[in-house]
């Protein structure tokens, strides 16, 4: 984030904080609504800044949005929304995009700056916040468990699978490990189809045609670890 945006963010903080005082109940740091608003604004700035990085990388590689859409199989509109910080892609598409742009998957999700991270349950970085309706139409939304860890070799997520009629297996580079936490998950790998329940797990090469989705008409929650 550049110096100008940093300055603007501080000014916004100062203006918001000045609206609070001893005679107005909560102060800025204890008012849940104010904290939530500030956090939402900060997340929005990070998303836009990240979109700017992806746009700059695309342009550096010499791709137009149309060319990148052709090479990745990702709709142009979805790529434009990603660059604008309005939405996030399904995980399989994130991997395809990172390969075409010669990036690591972590660069597309969040490059991170910390040597290690501890993520409490209420601190997960969600990738359904922008364009949630679009995320659900894909059948799932996901939260990163290590977005701020630098030089990540794997990507751990908590994924909520929503009931979906989607039944289109896909393939991409890497490997995936999935552990079912809640509900039931249907998994298809090549010609094998099975239903997994809480406590069940599956590990496969992502180069195999595969599909995972909620089973039984109810959401399912899973721990997914991807290596690309």
C-alpha cells in the first residue's frame, strides 16, 4: 500500500475516532460497530491493493483480460471482478491463474509477510466477503487459515460446501487433502464416487479429474489443504 493510501487511511481513522468521546458511550476501540466498520474498510483496501497487483502482473506478462480468460478458461468478467477486489475465484481457478501468470498460489490468495501465523477462529480471512452470491453459485465459500504466512508451501482452508447441482469435475496441478468436519461430502475422482462423513478424509493428485460437493441437500464443512 503506497504512502498516499496510508495517509488517507490514517485521516479516515482520525475522523472516525473524533466522533467518539466520554459523553458518547463506547469509544472507538470498544464500540463493536466501529471496530467492524474499520476492519471492513481495511479488508476492502487490501482486496483492492491485491487486485492492483494481479492487474500489474497480467499487464507485465503482456496479456489482455480476453487473452488471460482464453488461457485459463476463467470468464473475463470474473477476472475483471478479481482485479477490482470485488470477488475471489474458486480454488481450482486460482491455481490455473497462478500457473498462467507464473505466480505461486499464495501470491493470488495472499502473499503474506509473517514468519509464522496463529489464526484464532474469529480471525480467518474470508474469500466469500466480496461477491458472495457468485461464490455460492459455485457451490462453496472458503476461509484461509494461513493467509499472512510468507513462503507458504501449502494452502490450508476451512471450506463450506453449499448444496449445488454442479457436477462438472475439473483438474489442475497439485495435490489436495480433505477432512470432513461437518455434514456429508460427495467426492468424485476419475471413475470413483463416494460419500464422506465427519471424520472421513481423502487425499488425491489434483491432476485427476475430481469434484467435491455437499451431499444430502445440506451444507458441509471441510478442512482442505492444497499444494500446487
